[in-house]
C-alpha cells in the first residue's frame, strides 16, 4: 500500500497540517519538528531522499530559472550554460518559460513556491516584481530590470548598439532598419536600440525601427515582419537585428534577388551558434556568454552563502565578429573587442 501524508504525520507524531506546512515551507516549523518529519519521510520512503534531506537544512538544491522561450537561440544557449555550471555545484534547475503570456507568470510563481526553490534566476521581464520579492529568497536577474532582484547581470548593451552601428557605417549606409522588441519593456535590450539609433543619427543616416509583434516566441510573426520591411522599404541598404531575425533577413533578401552584402548589409546581435554556421557568414556582436553565466551563478552562490555580491554587474567585453554580411568585413575573419 502506498505511503500517505497521514502515515508520515502519525510516524512523526504531528498533525497532517504540520507535515503539509513543512513540505511547502509555509509558516514557522521548529527545527526539531522538521527533523522528526524528515526522519519519518526517509523511513517510510514517502518521497525521494533529496526532499527528506532538504528538510534538515531547508535546502532543496533546486534553482528556478525563468526565460521568455528556449526557442530563442540566446536563451537556449545561456540556459545550457547555467544548467551545466549549477550541476557541477550540486544544483538542478527548474526551468519555466513565460512564452509572452502574462498568465503563465502567476503559475510559475506558484510552481517555485511549491517546489521550495533555493533561489531564482530571471531572464524574462517580470510583470509583478513584488510577487517574487515576497518569496524572501535570493533572486538574480539577467538582461532584464527587476526591482526585487538582489543582483542584476547584463552585457553593456549600450556599447553593443554602438558597435553594431559602427560596423554598418564602415561599409557605407544611407538607410537602415533595426528590428526592435517592445521598447517599453523592462529589458536591457532597449539600451542597444537607443544607442544604435543615436549613432546612426549622428552620422546622418536614416534609422527606421521595425517592431516585433512578439519579442521571443513567434517566429512566424518575425518572418512576416521581415517580408513587410522589404515591401515597405525596398531601398533600405542595411539591417540590424538579433541573430534569429538577421538570418531570416538574409534568406528573404536572397529570395528577392538582393546581394548580401553588395546591396544589403546585415549585422546580427547575440553571436549564437546558429549565426556561426550561416552562409554568408553573419557579422555579429557577440555577447560574453561564458562570463554572463559565470557571474550569474557566482552571484547566486554568494547570496545562498549569506554574502553580499555587487548589486549591478555590467560586462563590457562584447565582441565584434566580422563575417561576410557586411562590406567592411567581407572576406575577413577579424575579431575585435571594444571596451568603450
């Protein structure tokens, strides 16, 4: 017969409510009571030993991770790196995606609370900062601005936008389109779009912003946006977008008979694995993935150990990787880093 929560309560000499509150980490439970319940769980094999052991020290060794979508190359790549680093430290991730659906955020909050995660890493704009702040556990955000986060980690997107603009301007540019997400969103990506436009305007180059209907999850709408851009602006000579959409732009350009980079230059942003295998090779601004993952995980571990890491971490080492999608980079394998 399967062991029930009633059996655990009877074995530990406490009420079912007390067992439930202990498992869900709700309300005050004394250390002795936690120990009795943990022993009962282990002896009755009520649940995996990991849960029983966690009751001794109130640690589950689980870190919640929130991203918009794992379909987006940037988030799939950083998710893999975070999971690998946390695994080597004895932690597992509980991955949740928002998929551009505000209703899912409430469910994610409940999932993390029920699974008693030790900390949360958030890479998706949050609609309710106060909800996460009320969990009273370490929170590290990346690429998004969140009031309730203990630590915020991001690449210097203002610098990245300027680097992208200069890469395009080197090859000659009169009119450029940059593909943007929601400019009112609480994401650091907004900074790169603003600095890109400022750099272009300073060079007397017309810069048109084309908004995505959905920032991360709907590739079909992104393809429609690209088609619309070519229809509306047939004389555009340059494009700037994240790798995912930069690749789509090159496909569309070639289908319509444009030469890349002869007629149209394209610069991608992120520097994902998908961009590296593109032909022509995409010129990209590569984010410092390894350092991003290292600093996110290091900040989380320090918070869990009761330390106080830097609240704001800004990484300047973005890299311009020149491919053959820009005229200045044609035939070049030059890799360039900028720090200002």
